[in-house]
């Protein structure tokens, strides 16, 4: 059984605002993955199939929207060189 993505109403509203402001298809797809799961109740597997992205990317998109505005490092790891 697919793992459920927990998305709050605030995150859905934030995704809708970002969706309305976006100018690229990639960013639109990111916001749509959050909206499909949060509002329509689709599983991460179904949303990833519809949008042509991986299941893990659905979770990652939710995290990106959740942490929007945070100044946290968005790197995938490795060395961070601080001047």
C-alpha cells in the first residue's frame, strides 16, 4: 500500500498561490503535485503517474513548498564551502 502524504490546508493554499505565479511548466507541475494529493486525496503513486514524476518527487515537492521562504541550505549534500 502506498504511503500517504500529509498536506495541510495552509500548504495547499501556498501551492495554489505559487501555481498562479509560476511561469514555467516544471514549477507548475511541482505545485500541481501538492494540490492533487492535498485536495483530491490522490496517493503519491497516482499523482506521480499522472504528472510523469517519481513518487519521491511528490514528497520532495511538498517539502519544498512547506519550507518556502526558509533560508536553509537546499543542497543535496557534499561539501559546502563558506568564504
